C-alpha cells in the first residue's frame, strides 16, 4: 500500500462552509486509497491489510470485495468469487456485498455480508480465512430468515454466533456459527423499523427516492460491547440507539413479545452511516449530515472528532492495529436511489483514516 496522502490542505475552504470556529485538527485526514469504484465498507487486519466492500449500487459491473494493494483496490480473495453473472450459482459468488468485518478479538477471519437483494439463494454470510485467503464457510440464508424484500446489512461476531441487521423489512438475525442454524428476531418490533417520515438533510438537500418519497431503511448499524454482554443497533436516518442483552438474543425460550420488551432505549441518535464500538465502550458515529465523525460517550454526549467534505456520507468504520480509524466515504446520498433519480457520485471514491485523540 502506498503511503497515505495528507489532505488537510483545504482547511480554510472546507471549514468556511461547515463551521469557521472549528480547529484545524478536525480536518486532518489521510487518504488510504482513492479508487474508481464505490466503497461503503472497510475492515483492517492486524497485519495492516485493508479490505473493502463494494455494494454495486451504481457500478453494476464492479467486483464486490477488494484488498488495497499497490495503491489500488484489487479483487479478493481471487478465483471466481468476484465474477458474478446471472445464472451462476449464487451461493458461490459475491453478488451485492454490503459489509466486511474483522473482529478485533478474533482476527483470523474476514466476514462478508452479501445482501444479494432479489437473487434467490443469494443472501449469505461468508467467512474467509485470512491465513490462506480462501473461503472457509458460507452461511446461506433461506427465505424464513431472509424473506423477499429483505436486505442483509451489517454483522458482528461474538460468543460463537453472528449477529446481523436486516434493513429491508427490519429485523435482527442470529446465526449459530457451529451448526449454521439461523433465527430471525424482532421482525415485528417497531424498534427495528425506520422512523416514519425521517430522512437526512445533507448540504441543504433531503435524501429522497426517484419519485420524491423518503427511502425506508430499517435496522442498519450494529455493535457489541467489549465484554460481549450487550448488542446495540440503530436505524440510519435518525431515531434511537437500541440496546439488548446478548444473553436474551441467544435465549431461544424467549418469544418475540418477551424479547421486544427487553430491548432498551439508549437515547436519541443522529443520522449515521455506520457505528463503531471502541475498546472503551464509547461509540464512533459516522455523521452523514455534517460530513463528520462524532464520539458518543456512554452518557450520550457527542464530541466531533473530524469534519471534512471528504467525509462524503461516511459509512462503515474499522479500528486498525495502528490505532487509526478507517472509514469509507460511500457517497450513498449521491446515488440515484437516494438522490431523486440522479447519479451525482464522483471520482475518486475514498477510504480515509485518522488518529484517535489520546
């Protein structure tokens, strides 16, 4: 990977349109890679390798999972996995990847969430062995877990299970990684549903569909506390941060109603592209409206860490072994589905990084 390029040069220009009183440090970002393919997810391995997910929202001919190498993004893990075409076995190809994840306390695997919306047999969670760069296991989701109109979104791994958000219809999915058994939870809860009528406003423009209506995106962001006791989830266009015990999610004796009653409201939340739990138990929020990264402490207080026009819909984040935060600038608001039918995405698409305050 080439040395990242410092991009603090246009502090005055950018901050004049955001907040003239902000200190210069808020604009300090490094460009990890600038690519010609749209990226909305990033995962960093302990050895420094940077992996990205590409959702194929606009660039339908793009490959879906990549590795940053020699200053560019190259297909990963190789073979036929990034060569999807209609008619090919959906369980053996990446179709429309929405998230990549490496767990800090179990860094041997890259986990890939393939939403594969609209492709029968396509929705799945894929485990890649980072030592061999080969597919270790595929967890395909049947229609009981991922019904029509569902959209697998993001994932966290803990206690021998995968926990996913499903944002198409709104639910949580829990997968036993040993048996492969998956359960769909909180599908009837209002807590996994978008707040009616709410949409981000970015640079004075609302996020709207081609017909002018407000997009409905349900359960999206997900995190697990450092002690693996609590799971947090949220809806991306604002609302609340929800908290539920991992024990309760794993308790198959709890019915839907009982489980729903145990989900706690952890306070209001700004519109976010992604959330990231730090070892301290505090959360990083990708603030899509302010082009910013915010720190949310456990009492709900927000502190802005970075703000830049380069954070053009900051999305998923990853904490590297170097102590830096890596974030994908996804430009999700600029794609036709969120921009009144007009494609305003522009090159390059970026993965950015910055150092946390000490």
